[in-house]
C-alpha cells in the first residue's frame, strides 16, 4: 500500500501533507469533498456513493488514493486497470469505469485509467492534484504498465462552443492561446492530449466533450508501448 509524507506550500509556508490509500473510514469525508468540488450544474448523481467507494478499496485498493493536509482530508484520485487499444480510443466515462463502480477492473490490464480526481476548494493552490497524479505515475512504473490514461473535462469549452469545434478549442489550449481549468492542469502534470472524445460524460460546461490524455511509462520501450 502507498504512503508518502511531504511538504506542500501555502504561498511560502511549508505545510505537512500525506498521500495514502483511502479506507472505509474516509468514505463520509470523501463524499463531502465530491459535493464541494463538483457543485451544480455538475450532476449530483455522479458524486461518489458508498457502494462505489467500497468497490474502489476492495477491487483495486492501490488505485484508491487520497491526500491529507495537517490531518485534514483534502482530496482524492481513483483509478482502475484496463486494456487500452490505441486503434480504437473512443469510449465514454460510464463504459470504461463501469459508471464509477469499477467492477470491470482488469488485474492484467496494461493501462491505469483515472476515474476521478478532486481537491476541495479550501485546499486548492497547494499543488495537491499534481502530487496525487505523481503518485499514480509511480503506480504505473511500479506495476510495469504501459501508460496512465483518462478523459479530461473541458469546462472552458462552453464559452467558445458557438465559435469553434471542440477539436479547435483543444488545439488552442495546447498552443497556449486559451487556458482550460482541467486540460491545462493535466498538461502541467505531464499528461499529453491524444484526441477529443464526444459524449464522454454528461457535463454541460464541456458540452459533453473530453480530452483523452495520456502519460506514457518512460521506462517502457517504444516498441512495447
């Protein structure tokens, strides 16, 4: 199981933090964090429930990760293993994550797929999301997987949907002409956009689009990718 102690910085002040696997004792707080992190118009039925969280810690506990800051639970990231075919990349969030229940977790999968990441608003700007993503990269390396993968919401796209396609919007974000709250964050974490996926998730801000974003295991040879 995973446990890492480190310092994060509130402006210039070091603050103790710990990244670890979450357990049933954390469920109530994890649900509160989801409610704070994804307020309406995000669909409330997509917040975690206890059955989903139970599956996370039962089926793939290594992929159930949270972060504490000074003993306060501040966020979580969750993944499962899948087998990814780059020749057929299109999918929905519901399909690939079993609607968040991860009953389709494949212990022999070659790809760590990110189901969700969230940080409670009171603890943003501490770099916690990037540190949790780093923990998932370490899991990819530890298990000898080919990649980390996931669909990133494009919540900034809603403001431009009547001006350009989702593909054009992503191109502008990658070029630095526009900044997207999620896609730009994931790029700062080292993720690379592969393509736009339509009807990925019910998400009005993103017009249901997502950017499929990858991190390749740097210890895996190109021929094995």
